[in-house]
C-alpha cells in the first residue's frame, strides 16, 4: 500500500483507469502522477502536492470553497450597494441576510 500520514491506498486495487464512457477516468492521470511519485520518493511528504491534486480532482473541495467565497463577496457587495442607494431588499431579502 501507499501511505501518506494516516491515509493509505492499495495501489494494486486502483480502478482500471477507465471512465464511465470508456475513456480514461478524469482523475486517473493525477493518480498515476501520485503513484509514480510515491514509488520514487524516500519520504511520503515529498508527494503531498500530487496527493492534493488527486484529492482535489476527486472532490473539488478547493474549487467549491473558492466559488462560495466569490458568491459571498458578490452578495456582500450587492447588499452594500443597495443600502447605499437606499433600496429595499425586496423579494431577494433572504439572500442578503
């Protein structure tokens, strides 16, 4: 198995690499990069960037966090703009509270 911290993967049990429509899976190349790094490194912490890329490809957590941050800022700016103009929040009040 390949282990980073308390997370371990059995490299022999990895999926075939084929996606749902027959081509390569969307994260397969990230997995291969991570696996190659783990084979060649002396210490698992050397592959932390490859691991993060693979996990991000699977779960999109950083992408969603960034999207949510951008949306919160857009809502905050719209709320300030409406308050400065003296406009009511109207039917979208739930969005600005």
